[in-house]
């Protein structure tokens, strides 16, 4: 629980606040960008503007329950039942953002895809009972796609509750994931279902992989995200644990596919028409390959 005595000085005056336990994971800024912002002075998130509308209030409470380290509080101890009911949060159509980020994945985003042939959970949220119950009400989980080793969080508890098949690339399987049900090999795309394609993208880690859903939604783990300000795409060598050269090669591989959404583990989402997405990808590849 956030401690009012540890409230950061840069918070806007008012009910909601962030305390000094914030780990700067960005979750709150993505869930409620009109309420939270990064203080460059502190290198942490703060409340930049207290909610003034019911919608902003709800988004602030969704951020509060999603914060992986309970750094967000409200002096009035606001009721969060409406935020619990609002998660998973619809993005478009049958694709949802789960919220309830886990500290063990540094607050990585996870996503739920509702499908007639079985729901897919992309990466693992925190195993919070209210979220698990909401996911059960939405049809449970048939497949859990693990994009890479860093964002697996509470995968075992989801597998136990839902009996889902966890899919991971061999190169990222480790002691905590050695019992996953489906292990993918090699660097060629692998069709998991007519509407689901696993695309190995070595770079950030050796076993990083994206999931392409309906040639429209690309779940990218830590391979690719929107550039700051929302214009274009970005990736960073500073968080590349395996090989930047391989990550550039993997980025080029994505030019073979059409998609309109980039839904990352960390960083902002990007939405564009497929032709605009391609241009953004080409520009990013040029930047990545430029001499530094
Ligand atoms: S969600 Fe929590 S830990 Fe993450 S940036 Fe916001 S306040 Fe900090």
C-alpha cells in the first residue's frame, strides 16, 4: 500500500499521489496518461494533474490497481471496485490490456485476446484473484504466449488455474519455465492457429518472439514499441541483452508482415495503417543500422 508519508514532492496537490517506492515502470503513464507523468527530476512517475473528470478518475484507479509495487495511493482511500471491473481494458475488438502488472516482469504489459477457438494470454500479468476471476468470466485462457524470458511473471499460477498451453521459444526457456507445454525451435515463423503466427525475433533476448494475430495485432514483447510522443516506432540497444545486430535482422523480418497495432511489453502502443506501419518500421531500421 502506498504511504502518504512517502508521497513524492513533485505530485500535484490533491487526493491521488505516488510514493517513493515507484520503480518507473511506466504502467500508470500508459493506463492514465492525463493523470500521471514522469518527473525527469526524480526519474519516477508522479501525479501531474489530479483527475477532473469521471473518466480520468477511473483511469487513475485502474493505474492504482495495476501498479506492480503499490506505489499509487489516494489520501481518501478511494474505492477501486469500478477499476477492478474495468480490467481487462478493451483496446480494439477482442483484444484487451490486462493491467495488474507484476514486479517480477518490471511492470510489463500483458494482453488478453478473446477468440472463439480459445483465448490467448500474451505474457503474464500478476496472479491477482480479481483479474483471474475477470479472465475466467471472459472465457479463461487456452494459450499463454510468452514473448521472452523477462515477462513470464506468474505464468505457472495462470497455467494451474486455466490449464492453458504455454508457448515459449527454446532459447529463452530457463529453470522457472522448463515445464512449459509447447517449446518452439528455430528462427522461422510458426503458425499456432489460422489466426495466430509466432514470429521468432532474436535480439533483445535470444528467444524473443512476437505473436501476430489476424494480420492486425503484433504483440512484440521488448523487441519494438512506439517512439516517445507517439510518432513512429522505437527500439533500444540499451535494453538489448543478446545482440543488436540480430535485433536489426529480426526487425527487417517484420517487413514481410502486415499489421496495424504494435502492442509491446514495455513502452507505448503504436497504431497505424499497414502502409504507415511499414514506413515507420523502415525508418526505425535505418536508424538502428546507422553508425553510432
Ligand atoms: S505504475 Fe507504479 S511503479 Fe510503475 S511508474 Fe507508475 S507509480 Fe511507478
